[in-house]
């Protein structure tokens, strides 16, 4: 409650700093945030090698499946990733 009062009392300062006319607070983060996952090909390519395209598809699909865990600040483990190359 104290935090929301502090933010509400700072609306004018926030609007001025962001150069916007109005500041609106919302408890519905889904209306303003979109989660996505993109693989780092440079780093993961070395690990997955020829299976990198399969790994990329799985990584890009992680967010819809694991978004609830991410929102709660928990880690998610996925066993569907292809085994890393041994070269």
C-alpha cells in the first residue's frame, strides 16, 4: 500500500521525466508486457552444433509454456532440448 501511494504521489514527476502527458498504473501486466525467448546462436551454436535449429525452435516455444514459472520467479527445466554435440 505504501509503495502504491508513493508511486501515485510521484505521477507528476514520472510524467515529466518520461515526457508523457499521463501516467497510468495497472495491475494487469499482461496488457503491457509480452514475453519472448530468442536463442543466442553464437553461444548455443557451439554447444548444439547441427542440432541448433531444433534447439532454436524449442527455445522460441519456451515462453508460452513456461511463462507462469517465469512470472513467479521460478526456474523451468526443459528436457526436450536436443543433446549437445560432443565435438
